[in-house]
C-alpha cells in the first residue's frame, strides 16, 4: 500500500504534533497515523494502518455525517466539527474531539485521499462541567446490567418533580446521580445545592436549611436565607437524611407537606419552589421498623426510590472505572500512564470495596503517586492490596484468572443485550469479528434470540 508520508522526516514532524493526524486513501483505508492519534484512540499505528477509518474511530458522525467523506465529495475542507469517538481501551470510553479535514493530493494535483486532524476535548469538557456543575448519565461510568437499568429510568425520574430517595452505600456515587437528575430535569437552569445532614448538629442544620431573621439569636445581625430558599427553582440535595434527629424530621415533614418554610425568628411562612432529592447510606425502611425514622416522613421522601448497587455487585464496571480514573489523573497530574497491568486488574477485580467507587479512586490516586511512567503495577498499590510473595509480580497465575474474567464480562454483556452481538461488541469496545472469536474460544452459549427487540430490564427502583 502506498503511503503519502513515506519520508521519515515527515513522519517525525507529524509525531511532534499534539493533535491526532491520520490520512486515508480513496477506499477509506488508513495510510498514516501519528503518535497523538495513537494516544487519543488507544490504537497502535501498526493496528490502524490498512483498516477502514470507521473501524478505528467509531465516531458518532461516522455513519451519518462523516466530515472526511463530506470533504472528499465536495472538495471543500471542514473545520471545528465536534464528535465523540470510542477508544479501544478497556470498554471503549467515549472521548469528545474536535475535527478538521482536507483533501490529500499528489505532486500532480490529483486527489489521492484525505487528511483529518482531531483534538482531544476531554480536559476542556471536564473543566466546563466542573465550572457549571452539570452532570449527565454519560458522566456515570457503568456498563453492568444494574447500572444500565438505572440509566434507562434516570431520564424518566428527572422529568418528574417528585421527591426522590437514593439509597446506597458510602462512596457508591449517590450525589453524582442526584446531580444527573437535576441536569436532566426541567430545573436544570436553576441551582443545585447539597447539604450533608449528618455533618451538622440540629441547631446549625435548622438555620442552614431554613435560614434566620436578624435578631433571632445573639450574633444574628442580618437576615440569612436558608438552603431551601437559595435553591428556589432548582434542586436541594439532602445527603445522609437517615441521620437527622426526630425533631428535625418533624420540621422537614412540614416543609415537604406544605412547601413552605419558616426561618428562625420569622413570623410568617415563606413559599418555596424546590425539588428535594434525599440520599442515605442506610435502609430507611429498616429505620422505620425500629422507630428511629418517622413513617410519614419516609413516604413523603420515598415517592421515587433509586438504589445504587455497591461496586462488589457490579464488578463488570471495574475495568471501565479504572480506565476513566486513569484518564482523569493523567489530566490532573500531567502524566501519561497507559493503564494497569494484568495482575493489578486481576487484583482490583477480586477486591470487595467496602468504600465502593470512592475507594477505587483512592487506590488509583495512590498508584499515581508511586508510578512515574509505564503501567500501574502491584508495587504501586496500597500495601493491603498487594499479593503475597507466592503470586506477587506481573506474571504467574494471572493469565487463567484474566481469561475467566474476560469470559464473565462477555457473558454478562451478552445477557444484558439479549444476545445481540453487535450491541455487545459496541459496549465492550471491540470489533464484531473479535467478539465472535472470543465467544467461540470461551465456549459461551448465546440466547437463541438476538435481542434486538429486547427491552431494558429494571433494577431495584420503585414508585410508591
């Protein structure tokens, strides 16, 4: 195959560019692929050369509105087109990019293909979201059946103005779901305010939620609006709602019933327009049975309930979470860690995570402190996670364990998609033919139906 960039000097120049650059011939097959393109797509140059560009990039515009195709058809370059591509690394993370395209001509002026440059916008998008505090389903990493069921129902819950109760262990990501509910709701342009109810004693929590009037107590020199008032038109997130006292339960029940608040020292109730999302790491129904939580408040809060599964019950999400966290810390710490070694991934898959996603993030951050370059290895993990001497290192028995892990992930993805191999391959971030070979190699039985008409299953979510 003839490559327009035979000259090593030209390849060196392309590899020095921070933006991804690739070229295609008139049959849409990749003829050159620079180093930045490798880093962004996680596809090696030798694997990309000769393949159709749509197989490598799997961009959101590849099928319907390919910028490079438009350039080859019209002869006009394009600039600053935004899209998302799926990487080839641990589950196919979606990366936002900005694209520019142009024709590629030979010395005689004949069109021999096209060239595309693309820039990774992940860091820019993350900074924007942090500034705007806007989160969607795409920001919550998870491909397990329980998580995809939550994703299916999250937009429906967001459309409603009903109070939502989110239950889940500490570190499972309850606030992230609460923010996603707000962002997807009609209140998205209003404020999102969060209060940790367990962090404040009753007197401070009361003034924090409802505010106070000047002179209400010594030191109250001027009026202070509470969080209910400040969150007007938006969403108020009450975290650790199961830890509030009986007295505060009564006050909160009255507010939810009447949609009015009375600041400390006030003489007249004030109406509030706010949606309440509450969260707890306890099971409120059990607290109701023991008499520590009011049953009437429970039913006011639990209009719609979401239960976030602990990480140990959705181990299929761990590889994608590790990939996401490594990309995050690469941006924050200015490193280029390509990933975790096989033995590290096997160890992370076996851990029970009492601290859930927050604990996994702490583990990866700890590894980044010790890992200067290359893959994260066992010696970079916290001491309590390192293997004993018999299995320590990056070889040994991890191969068999990883094959079993791969088989389990593929089988779970096939089950989730009702046997639809195309959807399964897309979610796993691999080619259809690669998935077929892995199914044959592992001897995985697939459902008789292909699952294209299968509706998403519900997890433990309910409406009362």
